[in-house]
C-alpha cells in the first residue's frame, strides 16, 4: 500500500515532465507546484512503509525496506529544497502581476474621478438621460445636474467597490500561494528529513 502512493507521485511527476521545457517559467512553476501538492501522498506512503518495517522487524534496526524509505525520503527532501527558489520566485512574480493589475484599476478609478468633474460630461449625461426619458421633461436645471451627479457617483462607488474587491482577492490568492506552496514545501522538507533520519537512527 505504501509503495503504491510513492509510485503515484512518480506518475504524477512524469505526466508533467514529459512536456519538458525548463526554460519557460510557467513550466517550472507547474513542476514545482505538482511536486509540492503531491508530496504529502508520498509522505503518507513512506510512513506506512516505515511503520510496517518497524512492526515486522522491531529488533532489526536497518532493514532493506527502511533503507528504501530513507533514500526516497532524502531524495524528496533534496528535491523540495531545490524547488524553494523557484517557488519563492513564483511568489514574487504573482505579487508583481497583482500589483500591476491593482495599479491599473486604481488608475482607472482616478481617471474616472477626474472626468466626473468635467462639466461637459455632466451635460452629455443630461442629454442622454433626456433622450431616454430618465429625466422628466419639466425638470429644472438643478434637478438635471443632481440626477447626472447621482449617476456619476453611483458609477464611482461601483468602481471603488471593484478595486477593493480586487485588492482583497489578491491578498487571499497571495496568502494561499505562500502558505500552501512555499510554506508547505518547508514543512514537507522537515517531515521527509525527520523520516529519513528516523530510518537510520
């Protein structure tokens, strides 16, 4: 049972590595993400193999099965350690992309605020509202301006809400990536190292 989980990790990695293109950043991120997300399955398999060997050969400290667990655990710990720079690099790329997208949305909001102060825009909105019947024929100029300003304010509030939602979504996505990928890799490195040492001590 335990070795089956380890073999499944191997198949998962082979499915990605068959499209080898290490020069491309998306491919590197895909390989690292697959390694990190599938390694817990291999860890459970190795733990089952370790416990099975200890239960069956309690007096024998180093069995072939334990050496197998030790080697695979050590190899996975090394691979995960090597993946950390790529994972951290992916965090930075995601942060930069998020900052650029948020900056663009904030720029659109600021531009909309500047345009909302243009009297010509208000007059254009009034004409459109009159043409569509949104402003009654007998409305005064003040009522027309008030209606146009209310429309502009609603649009600005909607844009501001979209910017805040984008900021919150970005924080959540970045936090999930850092904890699930980079943080998860560190935890797995520690776990595989402990398991490796437990096989020989």
